[in-house]
């Protein structure tokens, strides 16, 4: 029997119980109420942390995390679950974009955060210290935002620790998502990279696009989460066999070199977003003042895994991300790949997120 109380801040759940509520995060000049559900299983097992709502405009992950919360029964759970459906309330409720309206910072570029930094850095530090650090497994849920088309994928980082990397590879393959993208290092400022550097088995799950909140996609995400929890031993296995996966590695990120109107030449249908070769024209940025066109070329070959759907872009905005099949025997060196989503620190898997 599990005899350990699960606590986050002032919120607690005794063995065999589920507690829902909020925990106050002190960010210095302001405080935020972070919604949490604690599920403390009746039997011992791993501690699993699930976050959604790290960015605004990504509705399906928030929906799926909430639906999962409603399904879980502590008597059927081994271990402990911490579910945070809205990890970044300012961005979710006020911004609806990847950056926070508090300071214009993308929180998934500054983990593990800085308790003495700006508001978003302080929030990242709070989330890392109170939720992520100390977990056995961390799952961060995202989707293509309101201005992004996206091909579903799971991402994780290689750490060089064979046991940790093997465990994370197994976790990545348990969500029922065909494409898995590996980051060749654990560097960078996103949450699952910071968790991996701390020795936590951590994945990014990207399912859905354009901020859509359709029920079918949310239920598909819940099924994936249940599959992962069965894989981890948190829930009883159901005898299902993991579907085959395809492994990829990022080959390039495409950024806008001018401000203007974006007219892509690739399809917005995630099922048919195809392959491009180095030098191919991906689209044009048109200056509205004089109509001048700035062609955008693919800096490397690969498959487009996500692309900018919005019309207006500014210099430096992400327009697309490309990946190539991963073969450890023949793949390019990590330092030869131009990875997308660099932000404030090197990123290798967390592109639209």
C-alpha cells in the first residue's frame, strides 16, 4: 500500500485520494493561481507530472489534461500524478500566443527559469521547482497554436545516459503517435530539455494544429495519455501493442528575414505537407508598403513538420521547421544541423512549442 502524502504547496492528497484546486505562485511583483490536480494512487509507483497550457492559443492540450483528470480513479493508480492543465495563466487567458503578455517572453525558452528574473522567468522557476523537479516522468502537452499548422509528433532529448534515453524512447513510442523527433542534445530552455538534464524521463507531445479544440482530437490525446500511463505502470496494461514509429531529427528551422505578409507555397494540410530540397522556395514575404517580394528558401532538405499559417510576420518569426529521418549510423553530426526554435538558448526538439 502507498502510505505517502502527495503535496504541492498548500494542496495535498492522501494515499488513495484525488485533490483538485489551485496553488499560489509568488512571482515577486505579482502572484498567480496555478490549477492542479493531485492523484495519489492507492499503491506505490512512479511520480508523473503532466503540464498543458504552457502557451496561449493551444486549446486541445488544456482540454485533454482536464478530461484525463476527470477519468482517473486513485484506487486504480499506482504512484502519484500531478496534472497542471494551465501552467501559464497569463498567456492562456490574456495572450493566446506563445509569448506572455506580462513581458513578451516565451516561457518555453527560459526553463529551468530564474527566481530573481522577470515574471516569466520566475514562473518557469516556480513550475520547475514545485512540479517538474523530483518527478520520475514529465509529459509536456502542446499543439500547433492559432497561427500554426503542424504534423503530430512526440519529441525528446538524447542525454547520453543509456538507461534514461532507453526509458524515454519507450515512453515516446507509447502515445500512439507515428512520428518521434529526437533532439541530439539536452541543451536549451524548454521544459522537457531542462527536465532531461535533471535526469527525468521527459517528452514533448505535439498533437493538433491551429489552436483547434475539436472533441475528436482531445479524445485522441486522452487515449495517448492513457497508453503512456499504462506503459509506465501507473495504470493496468490492457494488452495493446505499441504502434510502429518513425524517428526523425530536425534539419533546419526557417525564419523570416523581413517583416510583412507571408504567402507560403506549401500545403496547409498536415497530412500532405511534403518534402522539400535545399534551396526550394517555400514562399514569399511581401512588403505591404511597396509590394516588394522577399523569397524564402529552404536552408536544408527535409519534411515540413510545422509551418506558419498567419498572414502577418515580423523579422525573426518561425515560418517552418524541417526534419529528416534519423539513422544513428549515417546521420549528420549535431553541430552540422541548423535546428529550429533557438529562442534565447539552443533548442533541438521543441519547435512550435
